């Protein structure tokens, strides 16, 4: 049972007892700025910066020899995604050879759907919810079109009953005989609902349906056990909770039971490692997740992720999750105590078991309030039409940050500072 009270002393006591407090100094946390957008773009860590310098130096001194130079674990830089896979595997509970790091998230959705979607006249639909991030929908729509289907018919949408949460029973009910593949988010990007992947994957499996998950809003914040989930594939970005850098290279998990499959999108870096440089014209598939790579891997994009993952090797996902849940619980407590009287409400699930890593603060005047929040030195993230997403990050957000943020929002509401702003949304957050 968590015990909070609304004083600054409470925040200070929570920080003093925080076993993860020491990690904050490993990041570039800007003085006076309260960063609550680590679920869009995680902050830069000093380890990430060092790793980039290391790669730059190798390029400087060895030229093309960089590719064969052994890196961590003796793995040559040509196989750098394998180094990253070793760091990522404990975060999502699978074997390292079931992970590769390649492309963007969106392209990895294309790759996974192109690999696993083999429609027949009877079974040709792809099932999704209507709350998943748009790029997932766009990728699936274009894959359906490439197969000659009209997405209006072949994309089966399960609609949320309230526009915030997915109804898992309705998703399972929609897994009918005409469905070939299901793609769902693990944590919803707007409401932070954490879905029961194990249950949904089991339901899909029983019905002979392929299932994959988008882990963008969960990886690095919520522990996963993909061995137990036994999904067919998963995709994710590495720039949110994992702090891999703006537009960092993305992740792809292929369940080892599918290693014999031929990737939907092939390229020479997915060829068998031992014959890749023989440059034969016939593709020979490397039978592990790295067989799903396509072209030459961007070392300068992968390097910061390798650095950023170091901190995960110094703690456990259970510890990260515990702090993350405590931070969001504390934030919700302070919202209830200090902000509801100004018309704010909490739009995310409150139960630990179904809550991801951020708080969805809702207000009917959220657009203007979000602008005032930014002007007050807080970095939030706005999601249309009325959600201010606030993500306290276990590695670098303190309880005092949360306390101070709520105090600044109280002042904005008391002074009606938001009235200075237009009711119009900007570009990124
Ligand atoms: C659930 C989800 N999927 C995918 C993406 C983005 O994909 P990409 O990394 O290709 O830009 C996001 C971005 O926020 C997201 O929230």
C-alpha cells in the first residue's frame, strides 16, 4: 500500500528512499526543466554519447576496417545488431537470436506483415483496434492493398467503447475464421492501457491466427515475457523509454518457431552470414531474426542505443517497473489532491496491472493549457483532442520533479496563464 501526502517533504522522502536515484546523473537532465516526454523521445545518456564517440573514432582510424573490428563480446561491428539484441533480450524475455535491430518501426511492421500475412479467399482479414498509432494502420492498409484487397473490407477494426480503452473480450470475439493476422499495441499511446498480451496471443493461437504486438510504449518501461506470450512477432521503436536517440533504429522480434520462414522483404544483410560476402544472386536466408535484416546497418544510429542500454544491465526490469508505477501513482495522487478542482481528470487506467508508463491528464482546454505548461519549463506531450501525456521516467525523473510539475500547473490554473494562448495545435508535442 503506497503512502503519499501532498507536501514537498513527502517527495523528498520518496527520493531519499529511491534505489534508482543514482541513475539520474547518467543523463543530461537540463537544470530547471522538468522533462515528462521520455515516452516520445528519451533523454540522452552519457553512455549513449560515449558509444557514439567510440564508433566515430573507429571510423576515423580504421575506415572500412570498422566492420570487422571486434566489439563487445568479440562480435564484429558488421554484426552490431547482435550486440544490441543481447542488451534487449532480457527486457522482453526472449532469446537474443529472436531479436534484430533494423529499419524504422513502420518498416518493421511492413516487414512483419509481409512475412506473416498469407491470405486465402476464406481467411484474408487483418484485425486491429481503432486506438493503435496511425502508422500501424497505414502500414497494414498498404500491405492489404499490395495483396489486392480493399482495406475497407479486409481491415477489421474493433472499436473502443469509450475512445480510450480496448475491450479485450471484443477483440477476442472479433477473431473469427476470416481473420489471418492480428496486430495490437502492448500499451496504448494515448490512454496508457496495458493489454493482456498472453491472453490475446493464446486466443489467436487457438484460432490459428498469427498475432503480433507493437511494443513502442511498453519496452523499457513494462517488463515483457515474450517466451510466455508466444506471439509470432513484435516490433518497437528504441527512442522512447530506451533512450536510443531521435529516430533511433527500431526493433523486430521473430518467434524462433518461424525461423524457417522467408522474410517478406529480403536484402543481402538477411542472407546467411557465412555466404553473404560471396555475393551470390540467390538469396539464402539466415535462420534467425537477423535474417530479417535488409541493407547495411547504420552504425551511427545504432551506437547510442548500445550505450543507452548499459543502465538496464545495472538494474532489473522489475525495479524499473516498480519505480515507474510508484511515480505514476504519486502523480495521480497529486492530480486528485491538487488539480481535479480545476477541471482535470485522469484518463489512464488506475490499476497497476493495466497501466503503462505514463499518465494521461485530460482537460477540455488541454491545447492551451499544454502551451502554458511548456512555457513554465515543463516538457509534456499533447495528444489530440484533450490529452496531456506526462511520462515520469524511472531512470531520470525524481519524485520532486513530479511534485514541482504539479505546483507549476496549479499556478498556471490559478493565474489563468493558459488564456494567453491560442486554441491551436503545433507540430510535434
Ligand atoms: C505505437 C507506435 N507505433 C509506431 C510509432 C512510430 O513509428 P516510427 O518509429 O516508424 O516513426 C509510434 C510513435 O510514436 C508509436 O507510438
